[in-house]
């Protein structure tokens, strides 16, 4: 069965957004972007909450922008080729192709989706990923750590959740970014 992967960019102190909601400090350089592309090349489906989808839908038209980096152009193609499922009670219609909206995040439906998938799936956005982690749905965790501490904001991982993680891969980049890949065990317990 293909894996469900939670992949995120976070500050070294563990935040995906700082206290103001900003995350531009985590923009990957070309070498990290090319590495990300290799990691997502086989992804067939992205699972998003509304806010993360509204951020990522940029890639639906990014190919039309002047000056897009080679890694950015490639990511645009990869993102457009994948299916997207957006969990939202308020979004009326998608702004991208290959996208459907579901009103509720149904753990059993995600299990069925994983069981029938032929390619890996990813879950993006700290809140939605937190729900998937708590439900024991996430098989792999890919953290891209930015060489910066932001001091607070939205945590990359849910507070109070203990997970057994097994380091599978570690890659260091000249920019100071570090990629850590873990196999995720069953949630140990909520604290």
C-alpha cells in the first residue's frame, strides 16, 4: 500500500508559520527545490485543508510567471499533474484542475483512499496533518528544517502527541537547510 506522507518546511524551533502568520522565511533555494521535486515526483494525491490549498493553488498558474526558477517550473508541472482533495466546509468550488472538495476529513475514507492508491499521497498543512497523525494515518514524516528560529507561531507537529519515529534519511544543503525523513509509528498517546 502506498504511503501517506506529511511533508513540511519548518523553522529549527519547529514552526511552519511565525507569530504573524508569515512563512516566506522558509522559501527553499534552487537546490532544496530540486530535491523536493524528486521527493514529490511520484505523489498522486495531495490532501489539503482550505488554507493550505489557498496557498498552494498558486502553482496552478505559476507556469505563466516570468522568471520562475527551473525547480519552480518543474514543481508547477508536478503539482498540476496530481489530484488534490481539499477538506473545507466553506470553499464552494476549486480554483484548480484535478481537485475535489470534501466537507469533512473522514479518517475511514482516507484509509480506503490509501488502500486503493497506486502512488504515494501527501497531507499538507499542520492542522490537517495533525489530525492524520493522531488517527495513525501518516506513514512518513519529511521535515525540511530552515536554519532559523522564529520564536513562536504555528507548530509543525501537534502538541501533546507522542510518536515513535525512525530516522530513514538525512540530507544537508549548503544553504543550511536539513531534510529529515522518518518512518512514523503508531501514536503512543496524547499528553
